[in-house]
C-alpha cells in the first residue's frame, strides 16, 4: 500500500539521504578556508546536526496526519511508541515541537548575518555567548511549542471519540488505542473547541512572527550591505550577498515544502473541508524532506561549494577540490 511507503519506508529513505548529504556539507564547511566563514561555520554545523537529529526522530517517531469533518489529528501509526501512554504522548508532542524549533535555527542564522556585517563582537571574540543565546532561543521555541501542543492534548478523549467511526473505516483500528494530538473546531464541547481555536491561533502567531522577523532582518541586512558596498572589496561584498542568498533559500525551502502543508491541516477543518488521503500523505512526506534538501540547496547556492562539487563530478577528489578552493580564495 502507498500508506506503507509513506509512513514506513520514506522516512528511512529521507534519513539515509540526510546522513549522506549533511556529513558532506559539514566536511565542506570545515575544509574551506577558515577566514571565509569564520565562526559562522559553527552555526552551519549546528544546522547540520539538527538535520541529522530531526531525520532520526522522523524515523523513530513517524507521524500520520488526517482530517475528518471539523477535526484534524496527528498520531503515531507505526513504530515503538504506538501504545497509548503519557510518555508516548509526550514523545508525539516533542516530535511536533521539533518541527517548530527549526524556526529557531533559521532565526539565529538571520541574527548572526545581521550582526556579522556590523562587525559585532558577538560574531568574533564573544561567539560563545552568541552560541549560548542560540541554544536558549532554540529551547524557548521548543518549550513554547510543546506547551501549546500539550494544551489541546487534554481534549484527546473527546477527539478520539469524534473520529472513532471514520478512523475504524480508514485504518481498521480503534482510535482510542492510539496516541493522538488534534484540534476540533466545531461539533464538540465548548471547552474542546475553545482549546483547539486557541492552540491553532497561537501556532499561527508564532509562525507568522518568526517569518516576519526573517523578512525584517533580511531587509536590514541588505540595506547595510548596500551601504558597505562602496567601502568594501567587491569579493567580500559578493560573498556576503551569496551567504544571505543561501540563507534565504535555506529558509524558503522548509517554509514552502514542509510548513505550508501544515497550514492545510490546520485551516481546512475550520471550514469543514475534508482533505483526501493523497493530500495527507503529501503533508506527512513533506515534514521529512527539508533535512536533506536544505543542505543541498545551500551547497548549490554558494559558488565556492558548487564549484567543488562540479570538480568532483568531473573526476577530481573532494580533498583536491578543497585545496583548489583554498588556493583560489587566497
């Protein structure tokens, strides 16, 4: 069945691709001239390690998404944590929170780029303080999203009963025996619908605020780069623009490939629109894609990496391409 491919095999394939691409990405960062990236390479390392962690979690805690009338729900369909329990439910919530925490990864990159072009001490001598700040931002996003997810989770029993008949017809099982997280916007108790609306509004607000912050920081960075251009070497100015462009691509990919499908799950049940299983399968697949697509996009966006890959494709070794790149940089 197609569902088996989506929820059993594709996460493993995506994980394998992530573990193939990200170590190459890490090697290329740290084999490049140190002056080229400076401390920024440690943030890129943080990003790559997050991708690897996310890919493993995507395999260990696989999510299924489904819509029924005025409700959407996520649940653990396969794996070790299917049986209902408080611990397994917390794993499901943590799995959802990890998706949101990727916003934090992107945000700290935008902040760093803005500080770097202002020659801030936090990107040079006090970088350890910036990394501490980055970890705190990541933890804050994860914790806030975890709390928001847990809030409507208390209405789980009512949601499980609401979808029970449809769930049995679709999956051949009783919804009461699965860990589940969802929202019910209508045809439920006043408390449940209120909790659902509040949770989705908070999710949407956090996502919107994050994206607005990305845009503001990107615009401020571009303006600063334009002011610096007359007093900066063409090579340095061009590389800063390339780094910002790569960061924008790094941001656009998860937003459109992974996060946008989530909006369909959140908002279509508000109007009573029931998405087909094909759309639900695409949504579930999309959540695992960016962990290996993003580093590939960054490599292709940055000429110093792209040229090294092309040299390897023409028959050179990645080690020789690193030396060649270093010579050209100097």
